[in-house]
C-alpha cells in the first residue's frame, strides 16, 4: 500500500482556514471600557457581556442626554454584548461648545466611527427618543451595517412631536397651561412658574416613577444642557433649536430590516402616533409598555426588556 503526503496547496489552505477561524474568535466582543476619538473629541464607551451574538448598540436621547438611562439593558448582557456610549457633548464624553459639531450629520458619522473603532460588523440599534432619529439616519446611510432596529419612544418629526405635546399640555390644569403659553410667548424659560409647569408635565409623561436622589444627581451631572438647548430647546414641549424643522417620517418606508416600536402608555411619543409610524414600516412590531411614560426603562424596565428580548429572539430563530 502506498501512502501520499498531503499536497503543499492543501497545507496552505488548512493554515489559511485556521487563521480565519482564529481571527473570528479574536473578533468576539469582550467586556471593555474606554474612550474613542471622534470628530470633535473623545467619546466614552463600555461593553457589557460577551459572545458571538449580534451586539446591541445603544443610542441615547436628548440630544445631550447620556447612556445612563440605558443601565437596565445590562440585564441582557448574559445573552449578547451590549455597547453603551455617550454621544459627544454629554455623559462621560468630552463636552463641547463648538456648535458646528452639534449637527445630525456629524452625529451620524460619530456612530460610524464608534462602530469602526470597536470592529463591529453588524449591530442591532436600540434608539431612545432622539436616539431613534439618529438610528434612522444611520440606517439610511449605512443600511448594510444594521441587522434590526428598536425605535423606543420615537422622534422623527418636530412638527408631530409638538402636536402631541400640545395635546398632553391640554390635560394639565388651566393655570399651568396659561403659564406655559405665556412664558413661551415671552421666551422667559428661566421663570420659576414655567419650570414648575415643566416639572408637572415631566412627572406625568416623561418619568412617572421617581428616581433616587443619587440617580437624579448622576443624570444631572451627565446631561449636556448646551447641546440639548441648541439642537432642541428649553423643554420637551418647547422646540426652538436647530431641529425645529426636522422631519423624516417620509423615510420610514425605506427601512427593510426588522423593527420594534416601543412606547409608554403615557409617553410623550403618544401610542397613537407610534402606531402610525409602525404602519409605515413593513412588518414592524409595536409594543406599548404599561404604566410608563417616556422613560420606559425607568418606569417599567422588566416589561420593556422582555419586549426587546422577544423581538431579538424572533429574528435569530427564524
């Protein structure tokens, strides 16, 4: 019987396959924390969890808020990597005063820079409020990078947002409505009466479950007020910033990946509006989170996370 040594070409192919396999293992995301250089400064990130499942990239609200409100999502990190990051100008990222950096276009590229630096191939985008607009914008420019999107308490149109906000303001006592309209007309947003009216509105439609003093302090410290006021305005129901004419509702029909719409029962992003958005996206899901305002992860985290988990499972088991 005659034995043959493996051919040289076979050995080369075997080595190459091994190298590819090893490279794939090295690409597996692992827990990490650090800073990434983006246009305008450094942004903070943290990865919780590990494994080969498609990671979730979290895009927080504001503009000017932080990923701090996403902390409950860590509970999903035993299933897949979760990527937290604070957008430039907020959270643990560099603060900015240059308003040329406070644009939708730059924030889109910031997301791409974060994705590249962390060597993420495909991601699920989980956007909250302003983060849903950023998720949509990123998908429209980089559709091949996105496996699915969670639009939580979505904002796609300032006109529609203010229309809904006006309906919610009408549910406040007449005296508070008058305070709001008077101070909006006079642009006296530092008026204590206006601030009191804002607080009442927020307690009903933004965050219905009271945070601890420590949570309030941390959230306040992380908030990028100048970014919020420059791009949006003085309050959730008063828009005066550069997003005043923002409207991308007509782009929702272009989304071709699986989509989950989430909204709170008492959300500023009113359930009837979010259902309207759902109808514009082929085969999108809709879940209303009970006993919750805009901050669904604060008010009813277990229900919100179960909706997200079920959505991701449905994609990955098909």
